[in-house]
């Protein structure tokens, strides 16, 4: 698999500066992106801090049960067995569950976890296990109930799980009926072009959804189908059985909440002093914990020594909240600031794989890690790709387009190309007509105004109507030229929809099923094998 490095808009200056090892950003993290330099130091810290984490054997027992259900593969169970070894470490990363695995970058993140674990094991000569979190505790249903697939013409089609969910419960708790899955799968079958891989792919995703009653389980089973043979271990952050293991950690988060809140505010101050915009809200009264009440995931705040949500639906003293934790640990979950602490209290994390947005908000957590008796792990940016198919590469060469042209100058380039195809220069010719028309009409307008003042108003209205007709003719002329070149314009639109659909990077829109349908699954392992560096570069690859 060959790739060419290309710059890609990130949207986060802080993450870009971290990747480029600029001092202002580097000061907000424990290690820098040159991770080989920090691996041995991180390993030594993990050796000395085993007592700060959940017991390995209890964790492994839970992981066996969960993976037996959704990720049952010999290589996965071998990974869990290795995790129990005293000197074993993990590379981890996670993502909220999404329909049919969500956008392509989710696949790239899982591949990054596997590839980085392999690299770390080579460097350290000790077991390093890939572990992928499923953030099933997230509650934004409308964000995860759909995905996008190109159809046979390259047009982007939205595939959505029908049914409206009004609550704010965790995605893992939202039940999905077979009829809903079946309707969605029918959309997929209709949109995907016929290929040699399609029958097997449709069979696979049908069996997965027949076995799943919620989005997180379906997500886990599809990730398993693609990555289980690599030994990738899965865990769902919303699993009630995992919550039982996490009870002591949640208890510390509650008992030490004031100190943690102070640490997050210090982190926010450091980010601002370094010259960066705030990547996430740090509320002075925020407890940074969620509580699930009657199907709604409520963010807790602290006010008058009480833990309560902003709407006043629940209110707890600290002791009452601790009792609730003891009786119902499944009702508690982390927010984006405490989730990193929970991760390190569970797993011996050598490195964590993050997207640029995540890298930015992790900058707020360094002081909290220290306050909690932990140390921020090595942070690695996930792998980032654009898949460039042969047909689009051919058309890009035909029209003289670079990747950066498509990303930054596509409309300008297309308009220039269209203009060059015609001897009749639309913009120039119609500008001349307007100028000549005004030269003739304006003196007439002045003359009739002298006959009667009311005629000037009538003349100006008439002028506006005539200008509208000229504009209409100009639009129709442009449309006629476009119709004349419609085959070529389909090529231009095909390039745009393939590389930057909806004006976003391909990896943030396209679903992996499109490429699995065209090329099978081998390209995922090829991607993992080819990925030995984690410097944040974006690669344009051909399959």
C-alpha cells in the first residue's frame, strides 16, 4: 500500500502544534509525540504504579465475558491472557458506537491501536495489547444513528436507522428492534454497487444485526469482524459489569471531586496562558460526572455542597451519592475530562490513540492526572488517510488537479476550466451588454424625468426588470454550457464527492462498507502493516 503525505485541515491549532512539537503545546502534556523516546520511561512508571489500577485478573475476567459475547476469537482471548502478565501494557483508543461502524476514521483509529501496540512491543520487548474502548455511555443518539455511503454514481446517500429516540439515555441502553435494522440494511443493499464482495458483506452485516439489540453491540460485532484476528480487545464503557469494577474509581472521583475540579481549572488556565482557545468547557461548579436518572444521562454540578443537575431533577449529598454508587454503579458515567482518568485507573496504558479534537481537550487533564496519583500517558495521533481510487486519480490528472486543489480551490478550478472550454466568454460578454445598455438607457431615464417626475420612478422599476431578464439569460447560458459538458462535470463532482464529500475530509463522511464492498478486507491489514510511524501525517493511498 503506497501513500503520499498531504496536508489536511485539522480544525485544532493546539493539536497541530502538539504534532509539530511546538513548545507552547508540548508544555501541556506529559510526553511528546516522539514516543519512542518516552516508551521506556512510561513503562517504568507503570511498573511502579501497579497498585493504582484495577486488579489485572478481575479486569481480564470481565474482558473474557464481554468479548466472548461480541468479539469471540482465539487471538482476542490470547491477548486477554497476555494482559494478565505482570509486565504487560496496552495501547488503547476509543470511539462512540456508530451505525455500521460510523465514518472511516473509526476504522483508522482501531487500526492505529493495533499498529501502535505492535510497534511498542517491538521497542519494549514485553507484551503490549491493543484495547479499543466503545464509548457506549455517550447519549447523542442523533449523532450516531446514521452514516453516509457513495452510490454507484458517486453521489452521497444517507443511511439512517429509523425511529425517533426522545430520551438522553446512553446509546448502549437504547433498544433497537429487528424491523428497524432490517429497514436500514435494505437501504445499504440498495445503495452499494454490485461487486464480487457484496453478497458476503451483506450476509455478514445481516447476521451481526440479527444478533444485536442495541447500537453498541452491533458496532462491537462489526469491529470484531474486521479486527478480531489482530487480537484487538474490545470493551464497552457503558457495560454494567464494567461499572462494578469501576466502583472504587468513581468513589475516588466523588471524594476527591473538589481537588479534581481545581486541577481541571488549573489545566484550563495553562491552556489559555499558552495562547490557545478552550477545547472543552471546564465549569467552576462542574462535578465532571454523569448520573443516569429515569432514562436521561444528567451532568452533575456541585452547588451548596450538593451534587445536582442543572434542571434540579436529582440532588445528592456526597454520602448519599456514594451510597447510590454502591447500590447502582451502572447509573454513573464519566464525562470527557474524567474518562481519561478512568481509562488509566483500569488499564496499564503505554500510549493512547486520539483524534485531533481529543488531543486538544486532553491538554486540560495533566494536573488532574497528577492530583489523582496518575500520570498522563503518551499521546499519539490516530492514522489519517484519504483513499484515492484509480478512476478519480485518472480524472484528476486529466484536469490537472492536485489533492490541495480539491481541498482548497475546487470551485475556482472548475469555473476556470469551464470558462476555458468556450470561446463565448459569458461573464465578459454579459458585462459588456450591461455596460452598453446602461449607456443607452441612463440618458433616456434622465430625459423622461424632465417630462414628469413620476416617470423616473417608473423607469427605474423598468430598469430593474430588464436587469433581471439579462441575469436570467446569463444563468441560462451558463446552464447550457454546463449541460454541454455534463460528462466532464460529473467527473469533477465525482472527484469532490470521493475526496471531500459534503466539503469535509473523506474519512469524516464515508462509511467503510463502500470500500469493503469494492476491495474486501485485506486492505485493513495492509494498512496496519504499513503503519509504523505516528507523526500525525495525512496519507493519500491507493487500494
